[in-house]
């Protein structure tokens, strides 16, 4: 692979991982479309590289979040069990439900999440200590199961659903939700990456510059998240939710604006 392409992959990973680190989302939701649309990389290779980038992002941003006591590790481990169970069920259900209805369902959930997060704009001052009270854990576990299920069915990262669930159901501060989600997505991606590596679909020439850019982007994104006001962060995430909801609604009608054409 030419040096110019490797540099381009590094820059692309840097930007997308920075955005993902700020929002607590898997950067794969941005990286996979970029690799398939602009770099013309095979979808399986793109997903493999994306998984590596997600692991790198999660590891790189863990230290700043832990230092600022934003990540709730015990809660992350608990919620991850529900997300993993939902993802396993989603794998078994994949192909049984028409994609059109899945896109409609996902668009509805995203819009509902955006509305709920908008309603919670007036929250208390952001908390740095993870000793915050966690409420309605059974509801949160149910929503995490659904996040894992839908993410497996649609082949996307579940961070876009985890953060609204923690924000609205568990009533966590938005920064704690983002930091905890960032920790969780790395654990999930590690299991998936092992399967892609075993199938030989993680290409070093693609994954290496993506991983390096992701580490740098994740560190910068973590610092931005710590510094940015909670209200502005919430508005950024609401904007992402609405944008993705619009894309999912268009995809239900066969119109693909983001990502590879089906």
C-alpha cells in the first residue's frame, strides 16, 4: 500500500476517533463508510480494521476518563452482560427480520432517544466522581439488551443506543454515560475482532494506520470530552442521533447516503 494511502487512513482514523471519543461512540459507524466509499476497501476488511480502531480508541481514552473518575467500571461490567446477551440473540435473528422494518425501528428509537435527551438538557452540574446514584437498573439492563440486539441485527456499534439509555433510564450525567460507553465498546469489539482475525480479514496494511490514528484521536477526544460543557455535549449527541435517524429512514426506502451501497 502506498505511503499516501497510509497517511490518508491515519488522518481519517484520527478525525473519526476524535469524534467518537467525544461522543462515547464506536468510531466504526464513521470509519466503515469512509473506507468503503472513498478508499474502495472491501467491507469485511473495513469492518476488521474498524474493530481494531474501536479497541485502540477504548484503551487510549481509558486513562484520561479513569483519572477524572468519569468511568463507572462496575456498572459497565454489569451492563455489558446484557448487551452481549442481546448481541448473541441478534446474531441468531439476523436474516429472519426484513431489513426494511429494522431500519424503521432503528430510526424510531434514535428519534425517541434524541427527544428524551433533549428533555433532559437542564441537568445538575456535571459530576466527576463515580459515586453518583444509579437508578432503574432493571430498565437499564433491558435497554442494554435491546441495544445489543439491534446493533447485531444492523451491524453497527451500540454506543449510539447505550448513551441515551444510560442518560435517560439510569439518569447518569452525560459525561459519565459517554465515558462508560467508551469503556464498554472496547470490550465488545475485542470479542468480535478475534473472529475476524481468525478468518484472516484483518489486513495489517489497513488496520495499522487506522489503529495509530485511532489512538491519537481517542486521546484528543477524551480531553475534549472532559473540557466541553455538558450541555454542548448533549446537543452534539442529539444532532448525531437525528442525522443517523434520517439516514436509517432513507435506507428503509433503499436510499443510501452514508456507507456502501447495498
